[in-house]
C-alpha cells in the first residue's frame, strides 16, 4: 500500500468506529481496566471487561472484535483465555493479543503456547515481549527478549525480524511499541514517531492501545487497525504533552484529545519521512538520524 492509501484507510477506520460503535470486549490487566475501557469509548467503541470462560464464549458471538491481555494472570485464565481465543478463531472474529509478562511464570508460558494455534489478528507488545513470543512459538532463535516486569530490555529495531516472523505466521499484524512504534504485516514495515515520554509515567498506556486496536480491527483489516490506533495514540499523546507536564493531568488530557480527534487529523499530520534500508517510515515528524 502507498502512503496515501494507508492514510485514507486509517481515516475511514477512525470514522467507521465512531459511526458503528463496535463492541470489543477485553480480558486485561486488572490495574488497567478503567483506562482500556475509557480509551475504547473515546474512539467510538463499546467496552466490556470479561473474566469467565462461558461469558467470553457467549460475548464473542455478538462482539465485533476481542482483546486478550496476559496482564494479571489469574488461575482461572487457564480455561478462560484458550476458550476465548478459540471462540474468536471459530467465529472468525478479529482478536488482539498482548503477551505482557511473557516468561514470568509457567502459566503464562503454557497459555501463550496454547494461543498459538488460534492465530491472533494483531499482536501488540514491547520489543522484548515480541522477541520472546517469536522464540516461544519457534519462529526465530535468539538470546534476546528478556523482560523486566512489563518493561522492555530491547530497542524496537531489535524486534523487526521477530515481528515480521510473527506476522507471517499469523497472517495478521504485529505492533511493537516503544520510543518509535513498528507495525508490520510481514510485507511492509512501518515506523511511527510521536507520542510522549509521559506515556511511561502512567499505568496501562500499552494495554489501552491494544484495546483501541481491537476497536479498529472491528472495522478495518489488522494492519490498518494497528496503524490507526498507533497514529491516533501518538497524536493524542503529543498534543496532551504540549498542554500539561505531569502524569495525572496528562492522562486526562490524553483521553480528551483521543475523544476529540477526527479522521482529518490523520491526513493533516501523517507524513512520510526518508526511506531507510527498505523500510517505509511514516510518522508525525520526520525521523532524524
């Protein structure tokens, strides 16, 4: 896709989400549920936080997309997560996986191995998580991908091979979050600039991004959904950071800006930077080497 085609498709996704109000339920970290739900509502989606396996299976039938975040690994997730993912796979509903905390427990490892066969539409994580997941699923062999809680120990650029490998396996899209965000459908690799350092000072920005990706996945293909969510997040974050300089007020301003952004914000601010080593690079500002 060309830059113009990507930009146009993202704008349509943003518009359609507000028009159609798609339901994108979530299984997510208990400390971030409020933020995830409010971010989904801000972009026009409908939110629901789920726990029980039978509820998840039932709601998948009426939902337009689903979001699974490994965050707070409850014992009953051993049944809930595979059943929810399988329901999405069987119903052909797009779903987003955030493998946060990968490798921290046997339960997380077991669950992520089970989720492999249900091929998520979008995988979103930091560089270490993406590298670790590609390793766990046997798609690459590397010594990287060490996680420290929910923080990455790797740079986004280090996860390019892992991200492309995962996208090729799932047939979907992988989004690597960091100082720059890398999005790939295995055929094209995009770097998005923007956002704010203040995202690292609040809890749940990555989780909320995954939830918004699920909303857009209900109205667009996985690549465009991941791109639209990332660009909207980065723009809203950049705008909020220009207005305030502390975490609590930033979070409020961010949600306000996410709510008030419209499709023309993408067409006005999304521009190309210089191509580098075969990568298409887009962002709110040109990348400076």
